[in-house]
């Protein structure tokens, strides 16, 4: 008998620990982890490399032409963590830089980009049990996902986490810049016309401002086990 694949959607604000939770859930359950934000970041990196921005102004016709050239895939490193590839090049570190973060909300609000990414996300998850994190996974990508989480945390807590993460990789990290970028992305992600960030009606809310990784994982795993046992 063929077992029906399970989809777990993990949505929420920028830098709220969604990816950490999604990755750990996938490891616990033996499912595939897909970081949908990395895909929007890779498209943004390609746009920046091809100079489609004049400050904040996007040359949309040029962008739509280069969008067709973009190929994104993931490979696993030796610890089984996904590495993002853009046109067969490892861009995992580059896509986390602040230059990409500051433009990604503009790129991810473009309908043609979302259409392509959502299609790719569904293809990557075909016939496999997955945990996918993002902004619209429980609402648009997998509206029928068996399990949905919506993760949140205070802005200051999130800014500190993202700052610490960046400071490990680069000496250029600046706390105020990181915090204002998060606040700006929250606003743009929530107010964009297509697929805005919002909690799916049946998503389980977790505020992890005062939780460590292990506590968050334990709470989420309890929900997962309950739902899988019911189903
Ligand atoms: O999860 P992240 O911070 O790496 O995501 C980067 C950006 O991509 C985020 O600001 C909004 C966008 N995004 C999106 O619009 N839809 C998704 N499913 C995932 C990310």
C-alpha cells in the first residue's frame, strides 16, 4: 500500500526561527526540508548580479527576461543540510548577505516570480514527505497541508538572532541595520497584494520569544505526533 506523503508548512515572520524549527522537524521525522525563502533569495541575487536595480527602482522588463535563465536546486552537505544552487553554483552564503535581504521583498512581490517558485516548490515535494518553511506555504503552496505552524517572536529578539548569525559570517553586521531590515520586510511581506504573509486559519501558533530551540522543537513535535496519530 502506498503511504500518502505528509506536508508540514512552517510560516512566519523574518528571522523568527522558522528554518531552524523546520530543519529540526524534518530531521526528527526523516522528511525532506525545503527552505522556500532561499529560492526567493537566489532569484534576488541573480537580479542584483545582472544589475536590474537602479537604487530601489527595478527594471521590470529586463528582470522578466533574466528570470527565464534562472535555475535553482538544492543539494545536501555532509551534515544533511540543504545548500542552495543558482545555475549550478553554490550560493548558500551569498544569499544570506544584507544586500540580498534588502531587495528580496521587492523581488518576491512580483507575480511571475511567485508563480515560478510555487510551481517549483510543489514539484520538489511531489510524492515526498516534506517540511517547508516560508510565508505562504500553509495558505498558497500547500493549502491542504496536514500540519501547519505559524511562528512568531518579538522584533528585538529576532533582530538579535539574525545579527548574531550574520556576525559569525561577516564583520560588516550592524544591529540597527538588521533590525530595520526585518521591520521593513515584515511590513512588505504582510501588505503585498499577492500571497501576503498571514496565518492560515488552521495553523498552530508558536511564539518562541522565550523558548530555546529544544523547547520549541518539543512543542512542535507534540503537535505533530498528535495530528499524525489522529490521521
Ligand atoms: O525566510 P527568509 O527570510 O530567508 O525569506 C526571504 C524573503 O523571501 C522574505 O523577506 C520574503 C520572501 N519569501 C516569500 O515571499 N515567500 C516565501 N514562501 C518565502 C520567503
